[in-house]
């Protein structure tokens, strides 16, 4: 936790993180001072082979499950 910071976004990318960034005159300011912001942090939890229609069958048939089963039985 670095305390109060400013994050400058340019063209959908983080351009600067600092105590005070150089804001363009037309900058849109979003106050997140009551939040914790983690620039660059993404949620990496994903199910690549499951759409939820038949969870048990899809889980057993997906490649990662087969790979893990192969490691277990090898």
C-alpha cells in the first residue's frame, strides 16, 4: 500500500502511477480514494473448457483434467 496515488490512463493503458500525474486539460477524473486499486492485477481464475451446461461431463472431458489424470495414473 503506497497511500494516495494517481494513475494516468492514456489510450487504454497505464501511462503513469505517481503521487501526482500530469493531467491533460481534458482528463476525466475518477475518484477511487475509498477503494484499493491494483493496476495491472488481473483475475486469473478461468475455466477454459466449461460452459456450465453439463459441468460434470465437461470437467471430466476437458484437456487439463485429462492431463492431471495422466499424471496421477502414470
